[in-house]
């Protein structure tokens, strides 16, 4: 699902590089690594250093414009535009493919907590494992 062009929030200086990264995030249906974002930006004829992409992404995360998910290996981070929708992912540890999960397994749990005087304001779930193709390669 592609969205209409989003403007940078007030307080974030408008630069060509930031607009390029924002465009890549807007046009992606799944979380991407900084390397993938940099490559996609270059395909759109936007020249960026990888270090610049990382700085922009960290700014976007700080300003709640993007969400960051860190892989269990501790080294790879995936970024996506914050669309303020409730989503969960299954991430393949082999090929790094990201699959969106349908539904939320914690809906009932949040209701139970609210009955115990605890208001849930948010949560994130990422499942890690192997897709069918990678699992077959491991056997």
C-alpha cells in the first residue's frame, strides 16, 4: 500500500537526503536495513553515503517518524515508516525476509491487564525463525 507523500515533521530541517530516505520508507511495504534503504535511494538517483542514511534514520526514529527493529544477532537493524498501525512480524534468520503476521496474539492479554488497573499504551512482537526455503537448506 503506497501512501501520499508525507512531509517532514516540524523541527526537522528539509534536505534532499532526508526527503530521499523518507521516500524510500514511504514506498516500502516492509522493514528495510540501512544498506537496502541506501541502495533504493541510489536507484531513485539520490546519492547518499551509508553513514548519512544511518544518521537520518536515527533522527527519524527519535522523532517517531520511523520504527526500528533490531535482529537477534544484535548487528542488523530494520527500519520502517511509522504508519501508526498495529503490526507484528516474523523475521527469517536465514534470508532476513520479513513477513507481516495477521492479528495480534496479545489482544486478550491487554484486556486482562486493563482489568487489573494497568493501561497498555503499546507493545511490539517480532518472531524469529526460518522460512520454508531456509529451513530446507539447514536440513
